[in-house]
């Protein structure tokens, strides 16, 4: 008989990656130009984690999914109108910065406190999900710190697949070098998973799911706790857009050996 899971997904909002992002230095430090005017989406890595969580919860009766999200309340509301139609979850909203220049330690402390404060959460059945990386907070350490602060020692990063066995243990595929996977087995919760891309497609919009979710999302946004993410001691010397460099030379009838020699010489120079 399968046991229910309590799955908490940590995921923030990020500017739409199709937009032109220009870093600037303001009075409070580095930021993005017109950041509050940019359209936002749920972080792609966190979205994979959310879809995997909903899929797992649907296969195990009695399971529940929470989405803990830190970001400006107005932006969270815009994004949740779309995300709510994908999969069922309960939102835990935190009103605070979603900038990629926030310190991962301070961010993790706020998220861990929010997870610990979920009233109905059963720590013995807890699966902590999140993105292995992030489109804004790409430090690669946030989820690990959240798990440590919650006392979760079983952690798996770069996860592509999670399978629950008949005996209740979990088989995990983690990415390693060389395009291969490390196969690990976790006997039981609690455990933390930093998801890569997963293997599930994005769910279709379901208006009925959206209407059900919005009954809890709007109250959650209204009571969103203001969360200041301190950056004591964190300083940025400069922020710049990566420079574009393109040198094109069109040559006809060049032998492959000569092309290879030029490529090797160019690589050695770099």
C-alpha cells in the first residue's frame, strides 16, 4: 500500500527569458533595468519540479503539494493566474525581492522558515522539491541550504527521474559528467531533490484546476508575509552584459584538414 507524500516545491518568479535584460547599478546595488515592468514567469527549473511533484502526488492517494514562492506580491499574482491552471497545489506566498542579485544564503533562510511554518506539514513524509539551478538565483546552493536548515540530510541534485518502488523506497536518476546518470536509492522521506529538466511535458491548461487553485491562492497572496532578504557583506564590483564578438570569413574550397588546423589554432589562442 503506497504512503502519501507531503511535497513542498520552492520556486520563484523570473523575468521572461525572451526579454532583453540589461543590468544596472542603482542606489541599492545591482538590478535589472525596468525590472518591475518586465513580464514574469515561474522559474523554468522550479516549473519542472512543480510538474514532477503534481505527477507524483496524483499517483499516491492522500498526497499534497505546496508551492513556496518568494517574490513581489503583484508579480506573484500575475504569474499565478497562469500557473494555477497547470496542476493542483496550495500556495505559500512571501512578499519580497526576486532579483537574481539576492544572496542565496539569505534567500534559503526565508524559504526554510516558510516551509517549517506550514501547519499541516508532516516532516516524516516530506519531499522538498526545487530547481537544481535557477534562471535568476543560479548559485546552485539555495536548495541545499534550505534542506540543511530543515534537517534534511538526504539530498539529490540534478535529478531527472524519481520512481517510488513497491516497498516505499525511491530510485533517483541524477545527472553526472559524460551524459550519464547516477542511480541512487533513498529508503524513505524526508529527502530533498534539486530537479534538472525532468522527463514530463508541461501540463495543458485546465480551467477547472485553475478555479480550484485560485480559491486558496488569492487568500494566500493577501496574507503574504513581507520577507526582507538581507545582503549584509555582499558587494558587486560591476555587472555587465556579456560582450558579443563575431568574426566571419567566407572561404571556398578549403580542405577539411586546413579547416581543422585553423580551429585548433583558434582554440589554443583562447
